[in-house]
C-alpha cells in the first residue's frame, strides 16, 4: 500500500517537487542541477524518474524500496530519495546507463557534478 502511494503521489510534478524540497536543500540542489541539464523542472524530472521506476523496476528493486521505507518516520520521502539516488547512481558521467540491465538512466545529461 505504501509503495503504491509513493508512486501515485510522486508521479505528479507539483507533489514530486514539494517532496524533493522537503528532503533538504542539498538534495534539491543536486536534483535541480540534473533537471536543468535535462531541460526539465525538478518536478518534471522527479515525476518522470518515479514513473520510470514503476515501469522498469524488478521484484528485487521493489523489495529493496520496501525495506528502505520500513519503519522510517517519513517513508514516502525516504522512498523517493532512494529512487532518485538509485537513478543517479545508475548513470555514469556521460548520462549513460551503467550497471544492471533495465536501469533507469535515460537522461541526456552529465551527472558528474552531482556525485
């Protein structure tokens, strides 16, 4: 139920942007940098990343996300943080997917400044 709420709410740009702001200024700055490089707003980038997670995540990804959120004071924000961090980690400095097949890096950006 919690995972469904996370995906449904953070798939909306305005909610997604407010959630990133709530996580903290340093994190917001990192996401804003990547979003600008992608010619998107923070809300657009975040919502798109959440939707990509929903469409491409494997059972293991869902299991990890559930574990990350478990017993956390703010599970939706913690889950969103995890999804975005995973998306950034799945990309190399040229914006290409690295690591496991089905990764979520589909942004034509340079992420080296965000690491």
